[in-house]
């Protein structure tokens, strides 16, 4: 029993360290944070764990999913199954016909 408990605790601690390391890497990424259209209607929050939340108007969690940034290009995979992409150019995010600014 003691050996099983020790092994379980070790696995939990390793998982926490791995998660912290992933988060630390992304926190320093210049694109993590909130991106908003000029009128404030569309808001993309790029989270440090490679997830995003998109708000539209009063609907705070209109879309959610994961993202991946390669260079200045971003790919989105929404939890409902659709995909999208965009590009960061001169500090502005161009995504699906929208222009979003860093907030």
C-alpha cells in the first residue's frame, strides 16, 4: 500500500511539473493574451496552455478550442470541429476577415 501511494504521488508531482513547464514556455510568448476588434465585439483570449476562448458581443464563450502558433501564423481547432487560421502582422492579428488588436 505504501509503495502504491508513493508511486501515485510521484506521478501526480511529475504531471504538475510538466504542466507548469508548458505554461512557463507559453507565458513569455508575445501573442498570449487578449485580442479585440476595433469595435470590441469580437474578443479572442489566447491562453498560455494553447487554448483559446472567443467572445462575440454579449456571448462570452461563443467558441473555445486549441491553437498553435508557428512563426507569425496561428491555426485554430475549435472544440465543435471547425478550423480557422490567421496571421500576426506588425502587432495586429488578421483572422477570418477580422482585424484584432492586442489589448
